[in-house]
């Protein structure tokens, strides 16, 4: 058995004025952050960087695992949305954490100009490509791994031990895939869960009820 505490329905959560205000405010904030990130990674792609010595990548022969990587990513995203869609407070915290993590990632990428690892096999989203083609390919949005951190964030948000373990396993598999494909340096992948934890904590602080003065 994997019991989970009862959580509010959408009706119950929406009746809470504090939740309602945070949910409404989150939509434009997330849109602004994603728009900024889209422009930022294009700038990063044009910026020269440095190559980092990576003993693990030196012994891993690059292999194209694009389809497996995106199968895991999309399975995780679809499963995460399905689980969280019935848990409004967890869903809102996850969305806010993702926005916080995107802001953190822009700041960290700005501070760490990197060139792609030697032998990188570009990770192009096969579904986006088949539906009309993506914009310019991205190879320098490296530190820290967005795919790894997003799946780890879903693991933190997932209700119940079994679902969390499944998401942690998916995170580990994607982390291994991007290393084998030389899409990221080892440090990009190892650091990702810690940034996801930080973003999850920030979102939790935002959701915490404010105490009235003198209360």
C-alpha cells in the first residue's frame, strides 16, 4: 500500500483566496519567464565558451539515444501532469518551482559560458522536428541540465512513494542518456537535482501561509 494524505479538490482549493491569487499571478509570471528563457538560450548559443575536462565522458563512447531520451522525458511529463492535475496545490507549487528553476538556470548559464563536450551528438526533439521543425539547434545551454532537473522536480512533486521512485528512476535514466550522448558534462547532470531542490524549496516558501503581525 502507498497511502497518501487527502488533498484539496480544485473546488476546495479555488475557494481559498490565497491559493486563487497565487494561481492567477503564476500564469503571467510563467509566460514571462519562458519567453525570457527562449530568448536567453539563443543568446547563449552565440556566445563562445570553454571546454571542461570530463574524465567520465572521455571513457564513454558517444551514442545517439535521442529517441529513448525523449520517450522517457515525454512519459515523465505526461505522467506528471496526469498525477498532479487532481492535486491543485501540488501542481501550483510544481509550476512555481519550475519558473523559479528557469530563472536560476538563466543566472547560472550566464555565469558559466561553456562550449559543448567533445563528441556531442545533438539532442533534437524528434516530435517537434516532425511537426514542423525547431528553431536553431541548442548546444550551449549546458549548466545545469534542464531535462534532468525538470524530471527530478516532478519526482519531488509526485504524490506517494511509488510514484516518486518511478520519477527518480526516470530522472536517472535520462541523466545517463544525455551523458552517453555527450549532450552534457557530468557536472551539469550531477548539479541538476540540487538546483531542483532549491527551486522546490522556494516554491514551498511562496505557498507557506503568512503569519499576521503579532500572531
